[in-house]
C-alpha cells in the first residue's frame, strides 16, 4: 500500500502528470498518444499498475477502457464512474484527458484510504479514446460503454496508413473477446474533471466550475465550383471566382456570429483553393464551417440563415455550390441535480467558482444522454489547449482533485 501521508497531493499530482506525459512525448514537449499505438499501450498498462499500487481493483474491457474499482459495501450495486480519456491529439498537451484520469484515480484511492470502503462502488476510468486523432470517429471509449458504438463497427474504419480500427485494437490485445464486452448497464452516474481549454476561469479568477451544458456542433464542408482563368486577361465582370465567393461567405458567417450576443460561435478553419497559384483565378474552393451553441433552435436558425446566404451568393456569381454536413451533434444538458449539488459543495468549500457552458466536446456529452452526468472544469492558463503550451497551475489542479473528492464523498459515502 502507498503511504499517502508521505507526499502532498500536489507533489503526487505533479509526479503523476509528468510520468504519464512521458508516454508519447514529442520533441516539442507535447504528447502524441493515439488510440492503440505503442505510446497508448504503454500508458494504459502503466496506469493499470499505478491503480493497483493505489489499492484499486483493475480490469480492462474488450475495447481497452481501463477501470480502477473501490467496491461498495451497500446494497446498491450500480457504479459511480469517474474519469476521462488517455489519448491525445497529435503533439497535444499533457493535461487534456490525462488530468481527469489521474484526478479520478487519486480521488478514489484517497477516499478509500481515509474512510474505507464506500457505500456505493466507485470506479475510476481511463477511457481508451475521445479525440478522433487516428480514426475517423470520436468518443470510441465512452461510445462503446454506452452502446453508441458497436464493436463490429470497427472493421471498416481506417487510419491514414490503411490500418483498420479492428486491426489496431487486436494488435493492442483487445477486440478478441478476452475481456468483458464494453457496454455497461450498471452505471449510476458519470463524473468528469477536465481542464477548461478556454480562458474564462482564469480571467475571472475562478478556480473551479460545474458545467451545466455542452454545446452542440454542426460541421460543414462547402465546395464551390467556378471557372479557372487567366488573372491578367479575364475582366472582373466575367469571372466566376470560387475563392472570392468563399471569402464573401466566410466573412458573412463570421460577422453574423460576431453580432450574436447569445454565445454562438462560428469558425472557418480550413480553406483549400484550386489551382492555388498566384496568377490564376481559382475555379474551385472548399472551406469548412464549424458552428456551436448550447441551444438547438439557436444553432438551427443561424445555420439556415448562413446556408441561404451561401446559396444566394453562389447563384449571383455563377458558382455551383455543394454543402456537405458531416457532423451534427446535438447540445447536451448535464444533470441539473448533480450541477446544483456541485454548486452547493463549492459554495460550502469557500472557493471562487462559477457555473459554465462547455464550448468543447467531452466524453460527458456521450454519457450525458445515457446516465446522470457532471462535468467540472479547472482553469487553463491563457486558454491554450491541444498544444505543448497547454498548462494549468498545480494549485488549480489540486483544487480539482479535492473538489472531486468532496463530490464523490457526498454521492458514495
């Protein structure tokens, strides 16, 4: 058994975060840990050993989700599940996902050592995947647990090297029926502690935030086809310039979003021109549009108006337009009872806190449609995430663990 009084929570947190960041560490000081790759495998098996060292009972499921259990002594056999994901984006930070896994493991272990077995079982989980960085899907871990994804759907999904998700899963030792199937029917609730990945808490000098909702997301690819021609000999009134059309559409969407006062955001993050040379009018252009809001009707109205403007603009310029909507994730309201309970716990703890809406996607949005779910944020310095520069102060990370312990104590003891 680890002597948990021999080191402070801060020291233990620091050491665990630095330890986990070594699996997949990049030359830039970031982390690349993709689903089922070698770094991912070392991290998951390393976490299994850490959980056991901290007196948690461990097991994998057949998708590669890792669980560390503190068994309950009461009659309620449903499980309080808490955790986050172990995978990263390419050259990402060492806190996104990883902090939530470590915070949950530490909280469950420390509660057990302080108070003994809980009335209701607590499980810390290191979800196998959330980011969508290797295969064309996200939330494979939480999706397999909740039944959103079936294991059979893994066969046809390929990474950039042509390796299927099923092949990668089996090469890592999963997907062979050697472990229990991932789908669960025994989860009482899900709790996720996460860095904010924005700057609201830091700017307002708050240290913790219960999240009441996660925004919905619409993602489109807009493909425009005009006519390539000579940049010097084609009069302006005879052009069918796909890049010009795209620029009008993007400017309109961004300006309209900027005029909103309801929290809606719109982003055109990728633009591709063809032939993309200085002295040729582009005959083709393709751009992305990402729209997010926590209310479905607000998102619906904005998208309808934007796409109507796109079509009108294309018609006026003699441009053919094709719109592909490839993501349509509805907003998710998190459990009001848990949110209110967390607000009361924070108020009683005397820490600076606020209620928030999450503009980023999290495993909580998958669990949020399946069981009562709570998401809690700690600050992100400068709001930077998905980057080697991602950073959260150790004092704020400690607050997150201590608050999670308070929440788990109220639910399980």
